[in-house]
């Protein structure tokens, strides 16, 4: 390749690079789009307040003396006639019985851990991962102050540690510890006393050992009569620990698993309405429940409204208190956040946005699940026709009419010309049609059909020749 050719190619390549850079600069200068990356977001309307639980409750009374022990946990389902409490002569009897149960549980745990059927199949690596997982669970529960599972998690952790020690050879067995536990158990069994009395449930329901004195005065029938002052007084009594509990009550039965709640909220902007489904989160537990706004009653104060909620979910933590700090959440949605100024409509009136794909502008539809004055949320989907996460949403810079016109021009296929209808020639009676080998049979067949159905091509030709000879 000579030097002239090299110089020519160099000039051409330089011109190409200059044109490319200039075109990109031109596009960026003359098509300035303000964009925003589509990202997942959540939206919720929340109101915090102190709520008062309202349930149909029946107190369980006992007029005698002695110490009360509860074999049933709070929130447990009690059948008619089942034992809900034991009456002992002293607290020491209850402590001895509790210690006996702990010893029996530990003996059972150790005997199971050193069983050959357990240790022979156990793998140290697998046990180590289970121990780490169990430890993290206990730490998380302690951080959340959730002690409901602590006892069972502790037993599981102890069992795994014992099996691990035998598996890796740190311990041959736990017979010495088991013998010691049996000696202590036998000594306590000798001091154990039977309860003086058993308290049984006279109906079915959920048992709770906690009472506050509102069991007979606060129920679902008179909930609509509660005023804002009544609710404030109940909250004040709970916070000041001025319990109205009777000395004769040792627990209560809750009729059914449904309950209601009342509280005072600021609904001056009519954010909440009767019939709204809401999510409730409580300060005492990490669990959340769903409820329905049953009624909203206005008060003399425009910033105070009484909200009444209805719920059909009951947990262990929801029966331990009369008053609870609540977060009431409405419209808890998760989707792709779209600024309202980016909203557009296509030629079919579909709601959507323009997105920038490289240098190409494309319209994508929205599946709106929530709207407010500033933005809306579109359902997260993988459908390419709808807005997806990480799409570049064009906020401004696209003219809708020009976009639709351009895309209609580019995408509309050229009109196909309709084929002309075939003209059928017409001949006079004296004019002979042009010869056509392919159509001869058909035409003769048609003539034969008119003159006679049994005529064929050969007979017709023979008759014509005889007539010509006669005329000559």
C-alpha cells in the first residue's frame, strides 16, 4: 500500500470520527431529555395513636386463699371444663413444681442427645451451621425483646451443643450429669405437694391471666357509646398503672378470636374512611395484623376523631394488654415510582411514560396501583410493554404529538395495491374467439352443454366439416 492510499484512508477515518462525534454532540444539544431511573418504592399513609382493645371478656373469680399457678399460657384455647389454674398453699409449692418440670426437660434433652441413633448420623459441619443459625435467632429475639420463643430456642441450642460435643469427641456421654439431675429430681419429688384446688373454665374461650377491671364494662355492645374522654381515661389508667382489677379475679376468658379497637386520631383531611383495610403494627410485638376501619366518629375538636377498628386475628401478644401503641397503615403498596410530570398517554389513551433506550425513545405503559398528588406507583413486572425497574424515564423533552406522528409514519406498512379484476372478453355472434388450446375444450364443452348435454368435441367438429362440404 503506497503512501497516497494511506493518507487518503487516514483522512477518511478522521472525517468519520469527526462526523460521529459531531452527531453525538448535536443529538445531546438538540435532544435534551431530563430522565430519572425507574426504581422500586413503597407508599403508605400512616397514623400513630394509642389504641384500646375491646373484647367480649368474662372474668374468672376465686374467693379463697392460696397461690395461683397457671398451666395454660395466655392466649391458649380453653375448653369447657378444662383446668385453667391451680391453687397451692404457698408460692414455694409452685416453685418446686416449676423446678421439677425443668429437671425432667433437661434429662430428656441429654438422654436424646447421647442416643447412638442421633450421634452416629450427625455431621460436625452440619451441626456447626445449625448452632450458628440458632445462636443468631436467639440474638435477634433478644434484640427485639421478643421472649416468646426464648425457652424453646434455648433448649434447641443446648441439644445441638451436646450432640456436637459427642460427635467431635469432646465428651463420651453425659451420664454423670444425668445422674446428678435424677438425684435432685427425686429430692424435689419428695417435697412436692398437690394443689389444694383446681379452677376450671365454665365455657369455651381464649384464656388470659391478665385482668384490669374493664372486663364487664367494656365490650363490643357498648363500644359505640365510648366518648373521646372515656378513651383518654382508659389510656391514662393503663399508663399510670391504676388497675381496676378485682382481688377476686384470677383471669378471664375471651369469647372468640375477633376483637375491636378504638382510638383517637387526626382525620381532619379525611385520610381514613369506613371500610378501609389497614395494617396494624404494635409496639410490643414484631407481628402485624390486618383490620378494617369500621367507624369514624367526629368530635368537638376538628383534629380529633374516634376511629373504630375490627380485626379477626389473635396472637399471644395481643391479649396481654388493654392499651397498645399502634401504627395504622393505609395503602401499603410497593411498585415503581413515577413522577406525575412524566405521565403521558399514547394514541390509544393508554397511561404510560416515555423511556430512553440508548438514543431511542419508546413509550411504555403503566399498571398503576397507587396515585397521589406528586407521584404514582406502577406494578413491578417483567413485561417489556410496561415500565420496568432501571428504565430511564423521560421527565421532559418529548413532544407527544410529534412522537406519535413519527412512529405512525415509521411503523405503518405501505398500502398494498388491490389487483385489478380480470376482464372477461365479450364476442359477438359473428366474431370467432381467438384460438386457445387450453380453453378450447372448455368453450366447446360449454357450447355442447347448451346444445346438448351428450355432445362431445369430436362430434361437433364432424358436423361442421360435413356442412362445409355440402356448401361447396
